[in-house]
C-alpha cells in the first residue's frame, strides 16, 4: 500500500500537523480564528459580501451574505443565535448592528465579528445557541415508518435522524478544534472539556449519545452543568462540577431503579440496582464500584460545594471525577 511521506517520516508529520496540546480560544491568533471559520463556513456563510440587487436578502445597496446548501435554515440559525445572545445579555448587547436594525445582513456581520473578536465565553455561548437552534429544527418532526419496522427500531431511527444535522456539525467542529488544540469538545449535552482522543472516542461519545434520549434528561442536565462549571476554571467552579457530577450519577441510578429521580443516594442506589441486576455485579465490577463509592464520598466531603470544604477542588479533582463518572456510566450502559 502506498504511504504518504508524513506516514513514513514522524518529523515531517510533526511539522505538517503540530500538536498544540490543550489551549483555550483566547490564546488563538486572529489568523487561526479566521482559518477555523473557513473550515466551518459551510455551516455558516461566506464572510465576504456579495452584490446582487435582485437577491431576496440584498440590502439597499445590493449587498448580501451567501450561504451554502440549505440557505433558509442556516440563515435562520444565524439570526436566531444573535437575537438570543442579545436577549440573554441585554446589557452587553454583543450583536450591536442587529440590535440597531434587525436585518439578516446585520445578523451575519455581527456573528462573524463576535466569532473573530470576542473572548471565549462569548464565542462559545454563541456557538451553543447556534447548536440549540440546529437541534430544534428537527426536535418535533417525524419521519416515514418503514414497513415491518418495530416500534423500537423506528424510535431509534427517528432519534438518530433528529440528531443527524447536529452530529454532522459537531463532528466537523470537533475535528477542527482538535487540530487547533482547543480544549473544548462539542457533545449532545453541550461543550465539554476535551480529553485524550482515545477517552473521548471510546467513552465520552458513546455514553453522551446514549444519554441524549429524553428518558435521561435529568442526567444530561446535571452533566451539562458539570461541564459548564468545569469551564469556569475557578475553585468554586471545580467544586460545583464535582457536585453536579455526583448528582448526575445519582439521577442515572434513580431513573434506572424507579423510572424517575427523587430518592436514594449513591451508596444505597448501587446496592439496590445490583440486587435487581440492573448494573453489573461480579468481583471485578464490585471492586470498581466499592472504590468509586469511597472516592465519591471523599471528594464530596472534601471538595464538593454541598458540604463544608476541607480543601478547595482543583482542575485535577474535577477532571478525575468526570472521567470516573463517565467510565461508571459506560459500565452500566453496557449491562
């Protein structure tokens, strides 16, 4: 089989595709942000104005922004995203031109300016809003049921179809973010801290995809809150991340056991779910769960924000607990 030069020469590969490690959005240069935009512009628009007085969205001088593919849907996502950003953060009014005239062109211009010039919190919030509207487009829609298809098969195919556009966007965005070393990873629950690629592919992605089902909404909500608090990069944020992570595990076990959230703590829920053969019970998994119970209890007591702290949580504490929780959920899901 023919091999590329970069496949034969590690030094060449290192030069062609440098490893930036993990860095935040604010550490990128404007040129790097522009390159990221270009890699993603199929989902957004061409930032350079076109001119045609006959175009339906042309302004009084004939200028408009060109979209690719499903223009109507993509234009709506941009408009809704900047409108929601302004509405959520009225004092800041980040999309100032859109606030002034509310035109599609202003929405596009502001979206691009925010992407290139605002700091990480604003950019990622804008992308999060974009994703919410992307998901909303198919949230209540249905597809044709194939003859002889079981209800379970149909519901599975329907759910995958509803997530299809988002999954394609997240796959592309994550590929670009990884190449540029950005320390965030887009999941069905929102942006999460990026892990080692093997951990992401083998644990995070399948677990979060499973939890995107409406049945597990409380679990997804707590995990999303945990991811959000982790990104605050403060001692209070890390402590809150730990608390939400534990709540997510408890919510998962409660739904598994009772069909809803509300009662039971991690320790008692583990015992009951194993008794009913809802999660694995053997020497290997028992030892894992025993260790997890001890770690959860210690971390919650020492660093979680639900109890008096013996010490403040740090990034290592929070990341370790997040990874441990995801491994735990993967074991339960495989069962």
